[in-house]
């Protein structure tokens, strides 16, 4: 694909799915958006390759499970021959969650879950997620090669290690961003990391497993009543909020998982995590807000900022979607605005600062 974004034209989407029902349903959702149009549809991989050559779409939606060459195989061919934005469309099964992580690693921009119910084939509920990710994919910056294999940083042990915690919030474009920064943290990172990534239920465990395989630090899906430990990154499970509270017996910070508050726009909520972090860790907290649409995290980042903690915001140039960091910047609660590639360095520097002379 020879793609040219940001020119004010409508986003041209190629839909690839072996189900005629799904092709029709996705086409109706996309066509109803004023800034999008369906460039064409394809029922399989070979048909898709021909359509890509003839139609030159801006974004491709690609079914994960297809007869013949499956979605992962088709994705790899597309990335090799026609590199451009591809959004995987999958069911919300455990197997598909694992395959979706493989797809992200193979170059897919993001994934959308069909979440079909046994009693209904209705999928209009995915429209908001679908069109948001299509827009994000169409206008995302091209960052070139990913950096998951970059050498890890090291903490300078000649300086005082300041105990604390790092809380990170992400949404659209987040899985790729995490793959670029987590492998750069040293195994002896002296603080725990708490991560909220907006994802469908069933996807966060495979995300954690994938990131753990790439990183020196341990990456895991968080568990209820788990004490947080340095050098471990805890990812909030989709479908519940991740809270941080002092354990009654010894006041050590631990994770609790529940669905309160029930009126939160996102579950898990970045605001819920960061508000707890601000209350428990006060000025020893580091908050990082990264790529994503909307404003989740703005209240929590403000809480950390007003407690005297360090607040970092990803810059617009390196974001897939400059929404959540923008909301924080507009509220004036960011200590620094930095690029994606600089985030690990800033965090490592912050947790190993020299004690000021008395």
C-alpha cells in the first residue's frame, strides 16, 4: 500500500472476512461514518491481495480466522508485500486473544473483538471501537522499526535509589508502545510498575505473557490481594479495576481487584489506579500517560501531580492517538512531555536520583 494520510480525504477501508454476514455488517458501520468509505471487500487472503493491489486502501480490517491462509498468515504477507495499517477482527475467545497478541507482534495496528453472543449475531456494539481504531490507524505516525530488541538500560547504583512506584495508563496503540518500552527496563528496576491498558476481556493475560517473553523485568496479569514487588510490571485484568491499598497487617501496598466504581467509563480505569497511587505513595509516585483516545487518566495524573509526584506525558509525534496525553497537558498536570523512546530513560533516572546535600 502506498498510503497518504492527513490529506482531508475519506479513509478508504478494505474489509477481509470469509463471512458474508460480517462483511456486510462491517461495511454498514464503516459507510455510515462521514470520513470513511468501503474501498472493497474480500472473502479470503488471495482475494485480499488482489484487492490491495487494485484498490490501494488506507486501512485493512482482517478476520483472524479464515479458511486456507488464516489471518496471521495473511497479515505477515501483507506486512511483507504491502506494509500499512491492519486491524484484526476476532472473537473474544482465549485462543483468539493469544492469536491477537501474535498479530500485534507481526505488525497489526490493533485488534477489535467481535464479542458475538450465543443467542445473537448482532455486532453493532463494536462500532465505536471499530471506527475509532480505523481513524487512529489511518492517521498514526509511521515510527519505522520497532525497538523491542533495544538494549536494556541500567540503574546507576552509585546514586540513592528512591523507593516508589510507576503507574502507566494506555489505550489505543498501547500494546505496541509497551513492546517498545518494557524490554528496555533492567531486571533490577527498584520499583514496581502498575499498568492499565484498555482491552477487551480475555486479552490482557496473553498481552502480559507476550511482554514477559520480551522483557528482563517480570510482566504478569495482576492478581487480587497480591503484594507489589520491585522489578515486576503488573497489568490490570480487563473487566475489573486495579486498586492499590495498604495491607492492614503491615501497611505494605497490595493490589485489589473489583468492579467499583461501577459508573466508570472504562473498566479497568486509569483514573482509579492513579488516584490510589497518589494517595498511597504521594510524592514517591511516577505517573505516565501514553497513547489513547479520550481523557481517562487526567484526574489520576492530576492527583499524582498535586501530591508532588513526577508526571510524564507521551508527546503527540510518537502517539498513535494523542488524546489522553493531550487532556493531561491541557490541564497543566504534566511535569514533562517526552517521546515514547525517552520514557524508559526518564523513569530509570527518576528512580535513581542523587540525594541533595543537606
